């Protein structure tokens, strides 16, 4: 089965201590690896203000995770995250490679433009 690359963003409740946030990140990583996936990158954004209140919370701990997983296993991961009380919101998207930005070359004064 070919593994696809995905990106997961989830927001944890703000009333968790730092150890619990790290433990929750480990649990989510274990959810992926136990299903035959591979976590490639974890980016903890820390505590941030939410755009709107969720379950009476105004802040949350944001984490972005990139991973490779079989496409059929993402539904199980989604269900596990929905059932977790500590997760306020989550989103799993298929990660499409973004091409690197094109470099802009400075043109010196008096230099003819190249075509």
C-alpha cells in the first residue's frame, strides 16, 4: 500500500499543563505509527488565541504534524481525534508539495533585460 503524505493540525484545550501537551503529542504520534504510518515533522506552535470561542475556550495549544499514512487509515485517525476530549479541533489534509519560490534577479541600471 502506498503511503500518502498528510498534514494534521490540532488544537488542545488551554487548561493542560506543559507535560500533558507533550504527552498528547506523543499519543497522536503513536496513533499514526500504530496504524503503519510515519511521522516526518512535528511543529508545536504553543498557546495561541482562537479565532472564535470553542467549548467556552478562547485559547488553545496548536500543533502541526506532517506524516505519511495509508489513505484508508486516515478515517480511523480522524475518529480517534474526534473522540479525544483534549482535542478542541483538528484538520487532516493531503499535503501537496509546494514548489520553492522563484528567485527574483535584480537588474542593474543600464543593463538590457534578458528574455
